[in-house]
């Protein structure tokens, strides 16, 4: 592992460090809510997925959804975290029209998951460990709608009671890149586990980013002592809903805090909002305005007690996660970089593995995907699932290149054909005569023709052997790209008496 | 066994036997009670009468009986405390804030009763959100106790919060009624109306569909004229319920089957801490009588100590309001119930809807509860109260090493006058001094009529049992019932009114 490069921000009074912690709300993938049987589909018509429990009707009682508990445990295990066999649901009390019970059921003092760790994969190939403080389950609130009428507000309770996991990191991130990488890696893990779909634009994953700045060296003192006094006062930026915005918000906020301090001011602990249009953060409420949530254990729910054997069963059923997959792919011959690019998204990893299952060589498949296919998808703005070429078809192309059936050049053309017209790559190669010519007799004939037609060039080449590439190009052109480039080179060398 | 001449004088068990034997039809029985309810309006025991529904159910019951398909409570008219949500029938919890609330669902306890064939006469009046010991905090006005002191026309309270149910049972307006008990709300009104009331073990009856007051203390139970009736009714109220995570999956025994087994060899604990300062001599004497009655029937009397008893009332008045302050947050005027008119913004809507919708006692408890949970006070109040709760339960666990049930007075005195204690909330709270410990410990407790005061008002004794040992409580209560021979009835003064 390479040494972690800590990004310092220059100020008038010296260098500053950024310290970042995150709280991520991830919606548990579940057909029904955390404490009721109501459905959870995204985009349903307002108030169509609301049970009497979700609407806070008199006498209604919450009943824990076991599926959701299992997903929280699964996620905890995926984060290499401590699973707490006893956890407690608390009520967080406050009034808001989209909070029908007048309290949110959450876990406060005794969360279901304790400390864990995830590894960030940075662009330079390095990995950075970031501590997980805890994971707890809680209900989502409904949605207030203020822009439909000048004199009324509306409430949609479809989200009310939907199960969330709040995943809290330790303040271990030190740049906007690391913050974005944290969110990316966390999302990948959740998707691998299948516990959250990670769709940030549908709100199924939302990040609150805590940012503080301190003078260079402060962070190391904090890590050495655990004493928060070495860090600056943090501000919490609420509901940042994309990786790009996370990076922007951190950059803006860190610079803002440095400017405030260097102008002789102090940072107040507060909650801020990220305005993605203006690219800036704005004060929402200060700590003094914060609610007194009057947390206390929810008397409607008994402490949640898990059986170790049940937890072990979940652990045994965990899928291979990105870090393990990366290790395996590296062992199969991929570079650390290629492996981390492929495993970063479950979809790309699955696609890659499907190619391998179809018999493509790992390294060739990785190069092909990273250099050709994913680029085309990006350009077209398509997700892997929506791409027009199957893993089997791409594997067939890669295999034909490896078997010298087609050239690399033809392979790219072939991908374009399959992309736009569909069809079986092998059948297309056959039908359109795209097979590479490896018959030396046929190539020799073309070489002879080209030499005969260009006596002046033959003389030039003898003086300047580097010009041989011109002949290669002519031969390839004359063969319609089908001649095997290796064979062409060898025959040309021999016919033109060129040195090796 | 000779049956009473008036249908409304039947006990629940007598009515059951008569209906099942086709000596009386449910329609006859129900018609008699519907009339009794209407005649007793001066008592204000009901918030909502449902005579049409009652007769419809009675007719359906008679059809089932005719087809030989009678269920255990077939055709028996009951009154339901207005804290139980009843589908399509207004459920107010005694509050203006739910004054027009019609639930689209049924509570599990009432559903169990309808599934057993029972008939609904209506919904009984109660202290607002079950907060009170006299039924005077109801938005729908006080309930009057069917009992009056000898040679007096003064109206007395029926106790609370299940005051309407107690009055309806004592006044023979129904065969039996449901109540709920958070700190004594079944046992205290039962004691001061000469009826039987049991608060079962926490988790015995489902809380689903019961408007919540203090979730960790609330428990539904029967209010009846005899111990047998209580045993019969509880059997059909109790169930484990997948919709209530705190309900407990322990089979409900046939309490009636063991009712007459007697108390020979039963160890009855007498907790010395229940001998409180300024205890009226009548209460002391009644307690002594109870001890003698049980001893005479073969029980062994054991002195026990429950040293944390004195902390029970303060603990209760922290835990219950804390939970209530959160449970009652949902009454905000946004989705159902009372909403203030012309709010200028959301905060104004909340403040005025709740100020207009909640009565004084409810507001007082919301404030107490909010205070004890607030940051900086939580440790001093709520967390210490929780620790005390553990100690109080431990007192009982220790005591039950030496005895099987405990015998105590049910209330510090008989029914008091309407308006007599409303000025001082603490004096009102003291009514629950003998009953709250049981809720804090989650144990079952039963109040059984044991005698009359010198001026003719009923008094009760309380038996406290081990968790889920209601069967023993019923046996012991039956022994007291036999010995006390309590046959007094209130004069039906309200008929002349």
C-alpha cells in the first residue's frame, strides 16, 4: 500500500487539514415497511401505501419486520462490524406533519450494529481504511409537499415507516475525494449485499456530511489520543444526494470554515444545507435551535434479541464482497487498478464474471471491457444492464481475438456491428468474411503485389527500415484488415530483407 | 340454582347458562339491557349507546343458538370502555380531541369478544385518555356512582378511569364490561362500586386497538359482578396477538374450571408497607377480615415486606406521563380528530388543536411527561424511575418466595363526592396508592367486593398474584367472595330522576 497522501489546504496562516465523517441513510430493500405491512414501491401515487400504523392512528402498534432486521445484520456483517445481539428501539420525539406518530422509532443508545471498517479504493490504486462507528435501524418520515397550493400544504405518507439503516462513519476521511470514495464503496457493498439499491436520485441513499478543519497535524494528534479537542468544530451538511455533490460540498465547506477562522471568527456547530445549483452550503439551524428529542425506549417494542446461530447463518450466506472479489481477480492476473475498476460496481463485476464464465481470458476480458465496451456505454449514457451487447457476445469477440480468428481492429468493428445490429458475433464473422487471414500463401501474394506496385518505396525502405510500417498499412488495407498483422510483418521483413 | 326474576339481575355466567339452555333468548336479554341503559342516562355511564347494533347482534346470536352453533359468550350483552377502538362505532377515549373519531378497525380484545359471540350495548364513559381516578376528567361529563351513602342524595364518583364501565356493571346496565388499568383504573372503580375487576398480567391481553395511555403499564381486563364472571370474561378477552409485540404467548387456561378449588394451603402474603399513614379504620378492619376469611378456609398467612412500595406512586407519576407525552403526540389535528379553525401556520395548528382538544388533567400529564424526558432531567427522573421499577418488581419476586398471593386493601377509602378531590391533583393521585405497584411490576391484581362502610358504601380487597397466575387469583378472590357474602345492591335512584 502506498503512503496516504494527505491533502492540505493553504491558508493565510498556514496549512489546514480537512476531517470528514459521514452519516448515510440507506433504505433497506424490503417489500414492506419496518413496522407495518404496507408496501414500499417508489413512485406510487400519494398516500396509496399507508397502513393505519404508518398513519399514526389511535391504538396502532408497531411490529418489527424480521426481513429488515436480517438486512441490517447482513449489512453489518458486510461492514465487518460487531453485531449486537441485543439492541433497543427508542422514540425520537418531535412534531412535524409528515411524522404521524409524533415520534420516529429509531435506535439511540443500543444500535443493532457496532464498530466496523470499510476500505476506500482510491484512483492511485491505494486503499484507505475508514472506521464505521455504528449502524442502526429507523423509520423514515413521510413527505411534506408545499408547492401544490398557495394556502395549503400536503402530506404524502408513502415513505412514512419505510425502513432505513443509518450508517455512521468515524471521522476518518481527509479529503473530498475520500468522502466521495466512501460513499461509492459503501454503495457498492450495499448493492453486493442486496440490502439497499443505492439509488441516490430516488432518495434510497442520502448522505449527511460532517466537515471540520484543523491546523496541519491536528488529525494525527486526534488519532493518537482519541481526543476531539485536536479537531475543529464540525458542521453537518444535510442530505447530499450524489458523489459529485459530496465532493463539492466538502470543498466549499472546508474553504468556508478556513476563511471564517482566518478572518478571526469561530465556527458554530450547526446544520447546513448544500445548494447544488450554487455549489455552496448554507446555514439551516444552529445547535441552540436543535430539538430536544426526548429519546426513551419505545415501550411498544421489546428489546430486539438476536440468536448467535441465526447471525452465523446470515454470515455463511453472504455473497463475495468487493474487497474479496478484488483479491481473487488480482490473483487471476488482473492489475490492482483493473480489478478495483471492475469490482467498484456490482453490475460491472457481474458482467465481467459472466464473460469469464463464457470462457474469456480474465486479463483480455478486463482490458476489453475497460478499454472498449464500458467506454461505449459511457458515451451512450447507458447503464450496464441497459447495454445492447451481452456478456456472452463480448466474450465471443474476446475469444476470437485470442484465437487469432479476428484481428484487434476487426474486433472493434465487430463490436460496433453487434452494438447497432445485434446478432451472434461468430455468425457475423463467418457471414461477412471477417476472419483474419493467417494463410501465409495468401498474405505473401498480397505482399508481392504491394512490393511490385511500389518499387520506389522499396528503395526508401532499404535506406530507412522504419518505413516498413507503410508497407504493413498497405498490405492490411489490401486485405481488408483481415491479414494477421504478425504474419504480415514477418513476410515483409523477409521479402524486403529487413533486419530483425 | 334459581335464576333472578329480572333479566338484568343475571350474572354473566347465569345468563350464559340460560341462553345456552335456550331458557332466555339473546334478544330478550339484550332488549332488557338496552332499556336499562336508556333508563340509566342520569348516571352518564355511556358515551355512545348502540341499541340497533346490539339487537342486530342478538338476533344473529339467536340464529346461531337455534342452529346449535353457540359460541362461549353467545348473545351476552356487554359494555365496552370507550378506549377500545370499535370498527364503525365512535371511539372517543373520553376526549374532545377524538370526539368524532370513528375507527376503521377493531381492537383485538373487543374482536375476541365478538368472535366469542358477545353483543355490544355501547361504549362507556371514562376519564379522558384514562387519566383520572374519579371519571371527572371526561370531556363528556362525570359518571355518577350507582351507590349513594345511606340517607344521602349526594352524587358520588364511580372511581376511574373505567368509571363508566364500573357504573354500568354496578347498576346492572350490562352483564359485564371491559376496562383498562394503567395504575388502578379497573381495580379502584371496581372497589368503590362493589364490583369485581381484574388487571391481568401485562401481555395477557393484546393492546392492539386500545387507545394508548402508558404503553408499558396499560392492560385490558374484565369488570363484572362476580368472580366467576371475571374468570369467564378474561378467558375470552385474553390472547397472544401478532399485532402486539408485548403480548405473551402463554396458553389462556380455563379459569372457571379451577375457580372453586379453594385456598387450602395457599400462602397469602400480607405486605406490611401497605399499612399506610392515616389509613381509615374501616379499611384496616376490612383487611383484617379478609385475612381471617382466608385463614378460616385453610390458607396460610405470611408476613412479607415490599420495601420499595413508598416509591411506587412517584415512580408511576414519572413513567406513565413520560409515555403518555409521547403516545399523545399523534393527536395533532393533522389527520383526524379535533382541529383548530383558521390556523395561521402549522405551529398554531398544533398548539390550538391540542389546547382546545385536551382537558386540564391530560395537559398536566403531557407537561410532566415532557419535562421528565427532557435533556438534563432524563437521568434525574425517567432513568431513576426505571431503576425503581426494577426494584419494585424485585420486591415482589422476593415476596413470592414466601407466598403465592398477596392480600391488600384495594383503595384508601370508599367512593367520594363528585368535585370533592378535583382541586388537588396529588390527593386524587393518592387513590392509586395500593394499585400502581402492580402495574409497575406487570403483575395481575384483582379487586373483589368485601363489605360496606358504616354508611353503606362498598369497599374492596385486592389480591395480587404471580405473573400469568390469574387462576390462583380467581380462586382466592372466590374464597373472599364466598366469605364476604356481598349481596348488597344500590337502590336504583336514577330511575326516579
